[in-house]
């Protein structure tokens, strides 16, 4: 049976890939709620909608710092599933303007939760969170879904605050809420300031790229990168295959379901930059810099444990190197997305 989805931040990078995937693989209809700040770009949606029935997507303008009032709620219509991807996500900006991120990621989440708890046919509310709530990961450590939090900047703290409000609403109002964590999502139409499109452009133009490393400037930072299409596939797996999933702590207490959506392999940023250059038949010019001196509030290594989702039947199907090759070639063929 067809469903009606509300996706917040639908003009954002990850959400537009999610919309494309849902339109391709289901008969569901989508309402996207967006305020169109510097992270949102309706041109992303316009491009993917060239391949789909435009009547299946409706765009509603609203800033979630304000409540979802009756007029906006009427415009949204009868919603079955809420996917909350909208967020302030720029770490550097959060360090300069922390209250802005409290408003976007905590207050905005509460306003959406308040709206959603009044829905008559709500089947699932998914809060899209980040690996950064767990803080830096020492070598050999990967954080599971229920490990302790250790936010190292206002962005990650605000995302953790939004998570806890979801936990509170699930406990208080018995809402069907799920939390996901993912990290370092990449893909087509990503903002050119991000590391992968930046490296594509630098390699193309023969320019130097700065690689964040440890204080000795010898060990580059590392991440588990994941393509936005894989994130979309993982989210849809949760919605369709795990809709009745429950999680119990060892003491028997039922708690809110959480899932890590993790890339297939860990890669250090120097190896990644060289991989991007190699895909263009070029050498990458680079310098290693002390990451914390260069970017206070950032961490050298993050890592999530993807074993839960794997045990439940999902993991990315395409190798990381193939995904990088795809994105490099697409970006070179669509160079307007490499320009700020």
C-alpha cells in the first residue's frame, strides 16, 4: 500500500539521494520540508526529479525553529512516516555560533516531534544522527549503537540533544521512533567544500590539498566513508524489513531502536586523496597538517560498528573503491557541482 513520507531537509545532499531512491524503488509519495539555507539546493531535487513523476513530491517551505502550526500541518497532509534529516551540520560554524545549533538540532527536533505525535497514522519517526556524538575513536575502537556519548563540539552535542529528546518522546508518548547513526557520507552533488569533491577538484587542477593528521604530521586521520545511495538503501531496509524490530538491554529493559549505517571499510584521508587522483590518472599534491591546531573541535578518527545491521541482513553491496570511481567520473562530467 502506498505511503506518505515527510522528509525534512529534502533539498539537502543526503536527503535528495534518499528521495531519488524511494521514488525509484517504491510507490510512496513524498513531502519535503525545507527552509533552503546554504545547505539546501533545489537544483539537486530538480535533477533527480527529471527521472520521476513530479506529482509524487511536494515541497513545503518551513523553518523548524518555529512550531509546525496548523496551516503548515494541513499543507503536509496525512503523513505515515517522518524522516528527520534536516540539521545544522557545519562543525566550524557550530564552534562560532553554538546557540544556532541548539535551535536547529534540539529545538527544531522537538517542534517536529510535537507535530508528529499528533499524527493519526504515524508508523515510524526516524531521527538521522551522526557518529560524532560518540566523539573520537582510539585505534582499534568502533562504537556500537548504545555506547556512551562524548561530544567534542557544539554540533555533535546538539545532535546528541536531539537524540535524547527522541528517546524522551518515545518513552513519554510511546511514539514509534528509530535513531540512525552514519558518518562521512559522500556522493554526487555534494557541496564542493567537502573533502571528496574538494580532492576531485584539487587533483583535476593540480593544486595542493591539506590532509589532517596527528600532531607529528605523520598519521593521517581516518573515517568510514559511505555513499549516500547506500545510506538511502539502509534507511529503506530499516523501514521495510525492520519495522517490527525491538531492542532489549541485557537487563531486559526495552529501549529505543538505534542502527549504525556504516561504510564497507575504513580509509585514511591520504589514501583516499591518492585514490581520487588515481581515478583521474594524476598524482595528488598534498601536505599533512596537525588536525587539531588547524581545526579545533574536530577529531582525528571516528569509527562506528556496523555489525548489528550486518547481522540483520544489510550492508553496502558495492565496494568503496568502485563508489569513489563513480563519483569522480560523474563529478568531472558535471563540473558545475564542483564550483562554489
